DNA sequence: CGTCCAGTTGATGTAAATCAAACCCAGTGG
DNA sequence: CCACTGGGTTTGATTTACATCAACTGGACG
């Protein structure tokens, strides 16, 4: 049974230039002002697919708002979410000829789409852009390795702690200790190699231990960052 | 308790040019003849470290013979082997400033070492080399994602099946169905997120099911490739 | 011949999965 | 305004795959 049901519609592509949407979210972006002129904006509705595993990789994307998940499926529907992408993140940069994951919107999202042929042409003139994209891929690989250690060797509590801190660090909320969780419990489970119920119970667990506070299913607060960080590192 | 004990000695570096050791093992290599002139040969004894997580990344390496494991450790000694590298594989190409994993020899190994500054200079003149290295990193990332799916969602039998087929495909043995396993059961366990005992039992399991034959602890044979492949894909 | 270490096999424990039932809340529609 | 629906979430009871603890084997080596 397939868990993920997609509304088959792809995001509607507007032809508008992306400049307005591209205020620099990350430091590196300032180096890449050239990119802004090349992108076009895409709106993606909750649960619709940006691209699927195996599709020809014609575009790179950058997330402006909302969240995207990249996932792989087994034949019988078991799913793994390889990563969540938040505002400012690039997605699809690691593709060779085809995408190695399916990408779907976690909630309604806005992205900028860059044609690969444009970028590849740009790289020839501006090696800095090439180095930047390479650095993104290397960083993702390094992250992936941390994630493998987590999946192979850490307990549910430890997984959840490291997940929360990672999300907290990336979704730069005005309040450092408030963590927005746009995804469902089942998404989190499929990312951490746990079932929904275990994610719930473990949240309850961390709450009872006084490490976090569950404001709502989609927002929680860090109460003891130290303790959480210790857990996340397996100490 | 730390599982991995290293003899502290690094591999001894010989100053000899690498040409002799560099007969092309993979198709892509022929494109990279230029590289051959730049490398120097390294001999690495079993269990000694090539580099450690956090070391400044000054070199790329290519394995000529033997096997190397790349691993990450938690403070309390829990270990994950992110990958095994066999003859023909490149290692360290994904590093940014520092290596994100420790690399150790599984058995006595021969590698070629390329100074990064040499390669980086070469890339400016020959973008083909750059593209090749980028493609290696992307392929590794794609592999890593498959591995995450495996660690998060597959049973011990399925993990072992997919591991065996992957090793079989990469270590091009004259006999397609004979799989050399240079690493220990504990190495395999740390790669698959299982304990040594479970690896043993699962081997026994696959043997009883008639899927494989265990010639010796370090060599086994595939009897039913189809069935093994089905397991590996989670069908 | 004893030591050592990787591998194997057996008995028991446990974290997380599975099965099952509420619960909560935002829509929707009578 | 309230009953009804349905998706996501939560909590409880039970099962299970794998971990853990423990003991034995067998080859390598001084």
C-alpha cells in the first residue's frame, strides 16, 4: 500500500522573473546574484510532486517559502524521507541525468526554478557558481553520513533530539527555541526510521523529561537545549 | 568502549610515481590519464588510518588494491561504517575543508594519493576532470540515500541481501557469483546497523533458505540471485 | 601447546513495531 | 447551531525482531 498519495497536478509555473522573490536568505547567496536573473517562480501545493525519482533532471530549485520533502519508496510502500528542505535550501543540485529522489511539498510552497542548461552555461563563465553548487552537494553528503549513523545506531530519543536541533538550526525563527514543524508525525517517522506512534510517544517522553514543550502538533519549544544536544550526540 | 583500535602508524608513503599502479580499472579512468602523472603510491596496513574525521583535507585517494572503510563514531564508541571502498574507487573527493569521516584499511591496501592543490589546478585547465569528480560525489550521495532507506526501513535479511549484491557488483571477480568479503562480521554489522551476532545468524538464515553458500567467513557464493535481488528490493 | 581473536550458536531481554481504540479539531452541510 | 466526517494525533495492550549476555569452536601464531 502506497502511503504517499499525490494530487497528480504539478505546481503551476508562472513566467514571472524571480527577482522579487529572491531576497538573499543565506550569506552565500550574495555571491550568486547572477542566479537571480535566471530563475522563474513556481507555486507548489501541499503534497504535490515537484519531480519524481527517475525523471530527467532538467532543473535546479531553490525554496523561497514552505517546506519540501525528498523521498524514496520501496515496492511495498515503505518510505524513507531522505531530507526536508526549508526556505533558502537548494534541491536537485545533486542530480546526474535523473533525479535520485521524489520531491514533494510538505505544505504550500514557493520555489525558484533554474534551468540546468542555463546554470551549466553560467558555470563555464563563472566558476564560483560551480564551486558553490559543488559545496552544496558535498555538504549534503556529509549530512547524509550523519543521518546514516543516526539511523543505524541511535535510539528513538536520540534520533528525535538530533532531528529537532537540526530543524531548529535551519528554520531561523526569531525565537531560537521555538521549532516550527510543518510536516506530519508520519513524515518525521519516515525520516527517522520510526513509526508515527513511536514519534508521538517519544515526544511525550521528552516532554515528561522536561526537555521540550509541545505547544501544538506543529510547533514545539526547547526547554533544555544542553540536555537535548547531549542526547543528539549520543552522550 | 571504542570498538576500532588503530595501530597509530599512518601508511608509509613512497615517493615513486604512480604510473605503474594505475592501469585503468574503470571505463571513466581512460578519460583521466592526466591524473596518473600526479599521483604517488601509498601502502596502508590493515586497520591503520588513512585520515581521520576532522583532518584537513589535503588529498584525494584512489584505491589500487585492498579495501578501505570510512566510518563515523559516537562518543561512547558506537560506530557506523558509511561505506566500503574497493579497487578503482575514489575516496576523499567529497571533502570540503576537512574530511567528514575517518578512513581505515580493512586489509593491507595500496592507494594512489593526489594532492588537492594539484587537482584543483588541473580542474581549471581541464573541466572534464572537475565534472568527473563531481559525478563521483553525486553518485556517492545517491548511494547514501539508498543506504538511508535501507537503514531506516529494511529488515536484517533485506539489508544483508542488498549489501551482498552491492559488493558483488563492485568487486568484479572473474566469477560473478563469488563474493569476496575482506571485512569482518563486525564491520558488516556496523555498516548495516546490526550486531555481529545478527549478521552471523542472518547469513545462516540465507544459507538455510538456499540463497547463498558460505564457502569461508571471507568468501561466499550466490546460489539464487533472483531471490536475493527480490529481498534486496524489499519485494 | 596455550593464547587470542573472529566467528558461531543458544538463552533471554527489550525497544520499537503492530494492532486497536480514542481523541481532537477543522471543515461541511443539514 | 449542531451533528457528522475525516485526517492527523495520541494513548494503551501485545508482539516481535533484534540486541544482549554467555558459552563454545576453530584456525593462526608465538
